[in-house]
């Protein structure tokens, strides 16, 4: 069983950064690696800024505070929506709640 | 017959346990680490475990974790590990590399084995490689004539001990506690049980690691095991030394104390 790891040419794990503590890690789980390799899932990256835009958008439009991890999915859905057009139906899995993240969000937005 | 097996046989013939000493390559710097390893050999260590510094040392306690962090900050590379192995092998001692699996996987198990063998290395100790995932290493170690040291834990059930020991060559690493590396005040009471369970499955020597830091503890472990593995205590000596020369002298002194300790009776 193998998994994807951020590493240098000698196999040392790389330092990481994410505004979301739950994503601030150099590896992904083997399930995701398997889903990627079998083509069942496509993975995209999202920046801190995009994730926080997704966070703000869901708070303001739906009154739902997504976890910062899930905010990456919201940002991805917004981007995908622009690609697929207005008739597309997109289901977003909000894996966590963001009330744990309001301090981080408050610092980020300066409010 | 591997050099590790020879070292254990020699110790057994002298009615003592073999002394296995661990040092990470590149700590505090490459040359001092090499000189410290050679001092260990001269002062009576039978097998040298050269640590390959890794960024995610999940089996190690704070002493070794800090040392490998500093070695990596100092720019240590796998090539430096091989050079350290070469120096130990040239001095006539058996040198094993203790490494987490990812650096070997990235290097390529076969290429790593080839380069380790050509440096005179005896094999690998692989703390985070499970037998189920060891296929490429089993093949490469066979192809290059290297020893394979896997670890048996106090929690390993009999079937697991059978699987692990059947893949080992050189010796079997008996982990004395369910924990991380680091000196402890007393030798774990579970250590003897782990050794006894290993002996139900193999005639290979069993060496006990984790928590042995002085001659008295080494003597206690030598009472029931074929080998005594000491790591953090050496690393602490180096970390606490004011100069490289002091570090080497301190390692030499501890080795001599441990080498006395492993003599039974």
C-alpha cells in the first residue's frame, strides 16, 4: 500500500503550510492515493486565499460556517461551477463545521 | 555468514552478549560522527548501527529526534551515511544502517542495497517496514547479500513473531517496551518475555533495544538476551559534550562501561 508524500529527492518529508491545521501535513491517506490512481477521483489544489473566499461565501450566502478544511471544497466547487456553467449540479461534502475556526478566520479577515 | 552473525557468534563464544551501538550519521557533524563510531568499535562495540537521519523519526524519543533534526539541518545526505558505514566497515566492524523506509523507497530498494553493500554495510534495521510491505527489500537484500533486522514488540502475537523472525537475518530486534527510544531508569520487565517469545520461533540471536543506558543495565539484559542495543545514551553523550574531542572521548568511555556490562558473570 503506497501513498503520496511531499518529499525531497532524498525522501525527506517537506515542511508544509496550510491555513487549515487539518491539511497542514505532508502526506495524504492511502484511500485518496488509491482513488487518484484508479481514476475514481480527481484532486485539485486550492490556495489559502481561495479557501477563505469559499469560507466567506458560504457564511454570507447560506449562513453555514464551513470548517477551513471543507472551505477548500467550497472554493473548488465555485471554480468547477465556473467551468461547468449555470446548469451544472454540484454536490459539496462539508466534512466539518467551522465554529472551531472562527478565531483563525477572524484573524485572517481582520475582524 | 554475515559479519553481524560472526559478531554475535564471537560474543557468544566469549560468554557475553554482543554490544550494538547506535549513532546517527552527521551528528554533530559528519567527521565527528565517524570518529565517534570508530571509538565505539575500538572500545568494544561489536556491531555499529548507523542511523540515517529522517525528518519523521516516529520510533524515536526526544534525544535522538533532536540529534537527527540537527544532522538534517547540517545538511547530512544519504551519501554521508554510506561514508560512515564505509569507515566502520574498514575498521573491521559490522555496520548496519537503521533507517525508516521512505528514504530507501525513494532511493530505490535495489540501488540503496547495492550502494550499501559496496560501502561494506551488513544490512538494514527497518523499524517502520512491515513484512507485508517488505517485498522489494526482501528481494534486494537477497540479491546483495544483506542482513534484514525487523523488530518484534511486546504486543506481537505468536503468529506475528513467526512471520517477522522468518524474514530476519543477522539478529532479531526485541523492542523492550511499547514506546519510543530513550534512556530509562530501569530495564523494562517485558524485555525478557519478548526475547523468550522470539526464541520460540528462531535460532537467530535476539538483541534488546530501548532503554539501556549504562553498564549495570547492560549486564541485566545480557542475562537473558544475545545482544544489547544502546542508542540514546550515546547520542546524549555527544549532545552534551563541549567539543568534538570531548564527544568522542565520552562515547569511548560509555562504550567501555557497556562492554564490561555485557560480560556475564
